[in-house]
């Protein structure tokens, strides 16, 4: 148990440091930032499609049984509802971006919601991490790597576009949310399979839109070599972890 929480602290500090390193990355040359974005995009894409999506699909029956829902909620419907949570994780940040762009008068309240969403993702990561690590240390570590890439590159965009707000609010909220998530997880550990799947599904939705919108540069900026390095590295590590977990 002690080893688990030491690893949790290391992973959370890693994510927390990404909130602060983003400002440094945002000041690097465009070519350096493109490499970071390509590697992060490849790793995030691999994590989503090689591990997270299959895990959500296969976990419907397990969750239904564990939560005692199979008598009134079929496993297939449970799976669909989990993917609905993924969809919400995509739609909420997308909708906020569209509204704030098309209606500048909404910038203030859209910014508040975005700040809350920013903190929620950090909180859910820290909240779900201890239980995820108990299912397999490898999965927890790779989850941290994927989320680190997401946080670092999404924060980079914030640091570039809203430097003052990022320095004064966003990175602080992200860091405090991580601490709150760890404390909540420690009080309620282990969390239920349903809560774990819901949290990771919502984070997965945010990771999905981030990969396609922010972490994958456009055709002119993309560095295919770096992208495939991140993609293949994460894919190989996930397949090794899955093979070991199945044995």
C-alpha cells in the first residue's frame, strides 16, 4: 500500500510539473514545439485507441455486474452510456470554443467554465489514478505519460494565447485540483469500477479532442517521424502491459 501511494505522488507531481513547464515550452521555437506536439499527439492517439476505447467497451459487463445493474441496465447499454460520457468530454470543450469565438460577449462566463473544466480534468486524473494503479502499475504509468502529453501541450496553447490568465489562474487551479483529487481518492480508496470508468471516459473525451485539435499539428507543421515515434512507442508499451496483465 505504501508503494502504491509513493507511486501516486510521483505521478501526480509529474502532471503538476507539466502545468508549470508549459510556459517554458510555449517560448521555444516553432520547430521544437511541433516536435513536442507530434510526439504527444502520437502517444495520446495510441493510448486512446489501443487501450482506453477497448477497455471501455469490454468493461460494460464487468461494471454492470459489479454495480448490480444487470437486472435493469443491459451491459450493452452500460457501454453506450460510457461512450456518451466520452462524447460529453469532447462536446463540452468544443462547444465552449465555438461559443466564445462566435460570440465575444460570452468570453467571461465561457472562460469561467473552461477554468472549471480545466480543474475537473486534473481532479479526475488524480482521483482515478490510485485505483487504476491497483489494476496494473504499467497501465497507471502509461496513463500518466498520455495525460502528461495532453496537459503539457494543451497548457502550452493556453500559455501562448492567454499568458496572464494562465500564470495567475489556470496552472494554480490545475495544481490544486490534483491535490484535491488525491485526497478524495485516499479517503474513498478504492473507488468503484463505475466511478473509475466514468472518470476515465470523461478524461478520454477531453484527450480525444485535444489530440485532434491541439496535439496534432496541421499538415505544414506536422513532423511524421516524431509523430510515429510517439505512436509506436506507446503502442508497443501498451501491448506489453496488456500481455503481462492477461497472463
